[in-house]
């Protein structure tokens, strides 16, 4: 069975390694040019993996461009896998492979379709995560399911990194057996129950900004949802210096500090305690700034009121 793999992120790299290690290397790997790495906070270069497994490599900025479509028509693959590629797959590409285009969604479809599903699962306190391989069609993540794993999630502690890695690991375990089935002529395709579907909206950089007037538990949830492998929750020092926060925890003594939302109440052992809008505090366990001077000011408690 002749396959093509399209992807550009850490999850793509895990999936590609899994099928290569299983002796199912694709004929062609398609990924982004290296100068487009900033397009994804979790970008991964698939070039070395493709080289190690003997697959041809094509770097393209768009999956709907004529260069890729013409090459795929000439190659005539049986299957195209799109795993970790933020662009929509159009009908021209879907029409090329004999079996179709297989996509990956890091959620238990039909729930949590759409964009930014790892952060949204945490922000909406889902108790069930998932990894779904499905057949891409005209709609948004609504094609028949080819393989799926579902697992329990603790909404009080799960982080973006843990949820991302678990979903990717489950997907990588599902992929080789699914390819074996497809090669043998068995094509699983279970229709989704659209009545159970939910759709996640796109998230933008500003959606990760901390509003210190919100309750401490809500801010802690945001920090967990948008941390690694995503850009992180953002705030600023009183001097205007941007600060990215991750991780954080609720302060152990609610009601002990009295202050205004956004004020740094205490610096102890490198942990900054910040007042939130409900009178509870959040401990910032680690953060990054634009420079050593700003971080030094934070640790010394000078000029350190969060904006």
C-alpha cells in the first residue's frame, strides 16, 4: 500500500516514527519549510525522520498548492495521512488517494470538533479525552471514524502538555494496526453521531492573557490550558514588561493576603504570589520575561505588580 504523510508538529513526528518503526514508511513525507517553523508553537522538523526511513521529502507552505497536488496525482497513493497540519484539506486533495485521506483529532469525536481542542478540553473541564483517526470529508472533523481511543482525564490537574502527549501516544498506538487493516482491504468507517457533536472555536494569542480580576481558580485553569506546548498564559509587570506564566498553583492560605487584583503579595523561594479578583491568590511557580533585569525585579519584589 502506497501512502503519503503530511504533518509539521510534535504529534506528527511521533506518528511518523511509529509507522516507520512498524515497517510502514510512507513513499512521501510532506511538511513545512523550515522558515515557517514559527507557524506552530509545537513545530517539529520531519526531515530527519523521513531521511532515516527512506521516504521522499517535500516542503510546501500550502497543501492546496499545485506543486503538491500535481505530485500526488503522479504518485497515485492509496492513502494520504494528514496528522498535525493546521490547514484545511480541500476536495482536490481528497479526490486523489484511492482509499481517502485519514486525519487525526486529539479529542473523542464527535465531541470537541474544531480548533484548539486541547486548551478547550481543559477550560471546559472535560473528564474524558481521546484520540481519533477519521476520514476527512467536506465538513469540520465530521467524517467517519476509522479508529479511536478514549481515556479518563482529571479536570483538576490535567495540563496541556500531559493531555497533548497522551492523545498523541494513543494515536501512535492506533495507527500501525489501522494501516495493516487498510492494506488487507478492511476499511473501518463508523459514522459519527452528529447529535452529540460540539464545536470548539479558534483561540488567538490574546485569549491567553490573564485578567487578574478573575477568580484564582479560573486563572489557574487558564495557565494549565495554554501552557507547553502552547505559548503560555500572558501578563505584564507594572513597568510594562511582558511575562509568560507556567506553571502556577492556588495559594495554600486563601484569605491570608489582602490586596488588589494583580498585586504581587509575596516573593518566597522564587515563587511569586499574586492577588486575584476573588481575594484568593495564585502562586506563579515559574515565568519567563523579555530580559534578566525584569526577572530580577520580579524576584526582588521591585516594580512587580502584575498588570
